[in-house]
């Protein structure tokens, strides 16, 4: 969520295995689209309930999300691509190309700047119909869902390692 960035990530998780293996058929694409619609509907209901949104606010939030989603997705995919390339350079150690690594670092910083500018524009739009508390709650929901999606990708079942559901951070 950002507003629904994590949903995009989650849908990417669903779509990645089939498309990565080159087995993408029309039936699979339709199934993924159906899954994405169901996830989006469920997530929208959760956001509306947790933030105490009116029906009009929920509609406006969906509209803002739809408007920013393509750019968020583009940035996310580009950032993943740059991170992978950077990881390859770093793990190459002595054979790493210094000029390529410098260019990749510059690209990463530029992408982070773009992401920050996108977030600022989106927050300005959200401020026209959400209260500051609702916007803060939305950011917290987004961060939590993003963390869950990333943990699920890493095989932690949606929870942080060493953390029980419903508990605070692990104590060391």
C-alpha cells in the first residue's frame, strides 16, 4: 500500500512464478487479474475500516491510488533492477566494474529521490480529503503490509523472524 503499494508487491508475488517460468497463459493471466481484484477489494475494506473512512473518502483514496500506481510500479521495478545489478557488482569483488558501480549508485539515489517526490505529491493529494491522523495511519498500514509481504517472500510466513504474532519487537 502506498496507498496500495504493498498490494502491487503482493500481486507481483502472485504473478512472478508463472511469468518467470514462461508459462503465462490467458487462463493464468485471468486468474491473476481475478486474484488482484479480490485482494484490492479486501485491502480496500480493511483500509476503510481501520482508518474510519467514509464511503466518499474510500472512493477518493482508490482514485488517488489508481492515478499514482503506474508510476509507483515503474519506480519499484526499476529500483529492483538497479539493486540486482548493484548486488552483482558488489559480489564480483575484484572483478567489479567501478564505473558501472558508480553509475548504479547514482541511479539508486535518483530513484530514491523520485520515490520521495512521488510520495510528497501523493500526500498532498491525500491531504485534500484525509485527516493528518488518517494519513499517518495509512502510512503505518502500508509499512506493516510491506513488511509482511517482504517477510513472506523471504519465507517467514508474513512475520518477522523471531517474533510471535501480535507481539512487539523481539527482545535481545
